[in-house]
C-alpha cells in the first residue's frame, strides 16, 4: 500500500506531466506538500527551483514551449498566449518575440519583465487548449498582430504559412479581424493582398 508521501509524489508528478514538467508552489501545497517538503525536494535534487514559486521535475526534458508554460503558470492560468507568441507557438511566419505575449482579463494586475500583457478577454471560440497552456487560434493570432500593427512583411509571412498549411481560410481571417476592429481588418486585408500578388 502506498504511503501518503508516495501519494503526494504521484499527485505532483501527474500535475507536472500536464504542464511540461512544471508546477507551482501553490499547486504542490494544495497536493499536501508543505513548504518544508518543497525545500526538501529541492535540496535533494528531486525538483529544480526555476524561480520563486515555480518548480520543474528534475528528470523532465526541456521543450521549445517551456517559456510559454512558465508564463501561463505565472499568470495563474488566467492568460491566453497571444499575438506574436501565438504565431510562434503555431510555427507561422518569421516571428521570434523576445517576451511572451499574454492576453489577460481587464482586472489582471501582475507584472513581469518577461511578458507583454494585453488586457482583453479572448472569446472561447478563439482559444486552443494545448494541455499545458492555452493559445489563441491561428486566425485570432494573425488578427491580433494586425491590430497591433505588426510590420506588413511579418504579417504576410504568417498569413502565407497559415493558408498554405490549411490552418485557416480567408473567411476565418476576415471574421477574426472583424471581431477586433478596423485596424485588424485593414492589416489582414493588406496581408491577403500580398498573398495574391
């Protein structure tokens, strides 16, 4: 029969498995790991302290999406990876943002140097669950970048990739842009014209 220590380890491992090996101190605490237990696991090399309040299982492999998972956990699951970061997560275009772009609810108050916050509610139909984090859909990500006046050549490269890969349609792009307003619509139309040239 498993001891409560084994149950705690299994529970932490299950949470971490859904989050690319990462978990927060608050999650561990809810699973029965006191702060003293957490210090023990760090001191004995079972867990790696990534930053204050954030751990990763030692044996978990590093992935290309780790920075997105970390940002999503930092936002306590209230964020959606969006804008340029969403394009990068979808492997569209030539973007490589230095910071993680997150769409957060209007009342969200946390701040960090490694994220760019966009205070906007992302409707459920424009969210894609990646298990370890949530990201805006392809049409929404392109429309968000158009609304933020991303340079035409970068936006066009993302649109070309998305259309060629069958990840969206012109209609879906136009609908997503319409939901964000005139600036997004104008940017998407310019990008679509570039595709047609």
